């Protein structure tokens, strides 16, 4: 079983301040973290004065303790119950290697005497200034001072946990590229060496190898039978001819083999037109199923969408999708129909999908496009994002929108939803002038602030503001 998200706790001290308050802070923070559903580790309070970090020696002790527990925590919460000593703090945390949340206690009216006055409002700046001087990234959230047992800090914890998941999940991972760039789409070009600079390792596979592997699988192979049963349970396959359903099952088995052998965390697939002309299927439903079980999978070799899909999946812990900016919605300048042929996870749809023949391929080559998972995208608050590689950098945009329950006529092919994008016309101009593609990736919930913090503070992406 996957362990709970875990935070390493650290507490500030400064000699002339009321150190007894640190003991209360430790109890408060442990309760806040565990009540929110997370786990924690903390250095033995008996090792330093009041269990806090003040001197360089105490900082070195904490840094050594962190190193001994490397891999056991996802982020550090540096709590300032009182004005902090920045020398001990930077010594303790400069090599933490994970996101650091700066939390400072508020003072209370009626408790401003020397025994109770904290001055953490001021001390927080002392610490953040020195961390900035050292080039050590950290997270600061609103409000500037906050009690650990307050609703505001509970939201801080939720947001910080999301930041930690994105940062730790994106700073080193493997993504599969199955097939060459879709020939007709120069828009999805990317620079593999740029991605490697950011810790993103691309494993490339020739589509001919996948086709060969599919051809080698026997019709009665146990893995194929199991996969077919899983796909039939996943969505409505009743219209699909047996031969095409069998081929889709074999392709899914081969993709799973790539995922397992190369430890792929995400993938992108050349989905047309060889699969249709040679294998007589369209793999949309297979991408839908991958996304539904938490493996971000984009179509048309849109590697950049796969990256933002993974980031949003980490942040939200829900499936994501890549969609076309496809159609205006009547005369409403702030609504757009976002569409793709059928790679959308079932969890993002209004109901179970139906596997059909891809109408675009069937038009010129009947029988060649079985595999689109048709349906409608449900209403939910969403985040829209994508990126590009430019001049050795990853350049990303993120905005927020809402999928609505506005109807789309039954004759509309594929899986689509109406999305309300505030000030959309201005955003379309910025995306066009910024050289962004006709795809956008979407996730569940509003997470722009979380993604901006992860991308810019810790991962070093270039940010383009479109709002």
C-alpha cells in the first residue's frame, strides 16, 4: 500500500523569545497534520532547547536527522511559534530537497505581554529573506500568520500537499512516446533534450514494434482474454465487432508491457492513421482506460499535454484529459466545446461511454476506426493548461474555467463538453500569439495557484500569464 503523505516538522526558536510556546506549537502542528489525514515525522524534542532550532549546531543536527530520513517525507513544515533565528533555520533546511512551507503564528490581542508576544509576523520575513539569499526555494501562503488549528491552515496544508505531489512527481519521471510525431501535426513537436534537463526522461518506441508485438499475441492468450474482460467491464463494447475488440485488447496488453518494463509514469501515442489502416482500430478507448486508472495518456504524440496532464493528476489526485479547442458554442464568446474522439476517462464523463467507429475514418475507409469512446463530459470546475519546449526551456500556461451542463446535440461525434472560460477571447489571442497548440489539458478542480507554485518556485518552468 502507498504510504500516507508525510511532512517533516521543524520548529523555530530564538533565545530571548518565550520558548515555552514551542511546546504548544508542536502539539498544535501534530494535531493539524494528522487531523487533515497526513502523517508526520519530527526530531526528538529533547535534543534541543524547547525542541526548536536556533543555533547553527542545532541546525546541523536537524539537517543530519533529515538526511537520515531521506525518502520518508514529502515536504517540510517550518513552524515559527516565535521570532525565528534565520541562521539555524537555513542550516537545517538548505539541503532538504523537498518543498518547504513557512508557517508563522499570529499574536493574540490580550496576550501581547513579553511572556506571550510571539513577533512571528516579523520573524517570518527574517527567515524568508535569508532563504532567498541562499537560493533555497520555499512556499508562503495566505494569510501571512496563521494558527495551525484554524480552517485557513487546513486549506494551506491541502494546497501544500498538492504542491509537494506535483514537485516530487515531476522532478524526475519517465514518459513513453509510442510512435513518431503524427505526420500532419507539426504543432505537437517538442525537444527531448529540454525535457531531460528538467528530469523528464522520454522512452521512445517505434509504432512498427507495437504492431509486430500485437501480431505475435495469440487470440487465446490469457492476458488478452483478461484484458478484453476488463475493457468490456470498463465501457460499452456491444457494438464493436469481435475481431476489432480482440485487436484493441492486444494493443492494450502491449501498452501495459511497455508501462511495466520501462516504468512509465505517463505516455503519448501515435493514434492515426497506421492503427486504422493496418490494425483496423482506433485506440481512443484504450487511452480513456489508462487515464481512468491514473496513467496520464495523450493522443497524437502530444508529449507536452501528457506533461501537464501528469502535473494536474498529481495535484488533484483525479484523472485528466487532453482536448481540442474545437468549436464555438453559438454566440457565447466565453463558451467553447472542448472535444476529443474518445480518450477521456470515464470518471470525467456524465455516464458510461459507448465504443463506436470513428466517423472520420469510417467516411473514407469503413470498418477501420473501431475504438472511439463516445459520451459527454460532466460539469465540474476545471483547470486548463499546456506547455511547450522553447529555447531549452519548458514554457507553461495555466488558467481556470468551468465545464457546464449545457447540451450538445446527439449528432455531435466523440466525447465533448461545453466549457465556460472567463474572458476567453483575450485568452485565445494570447495562446495564439504565444505559439501554443490546438490542444489543452484539463483537470478536476481549480489548481492554478498550486501549479504556479510548483512550476515556478521549485521546478523552474517559464510561466506565461494568460488571465
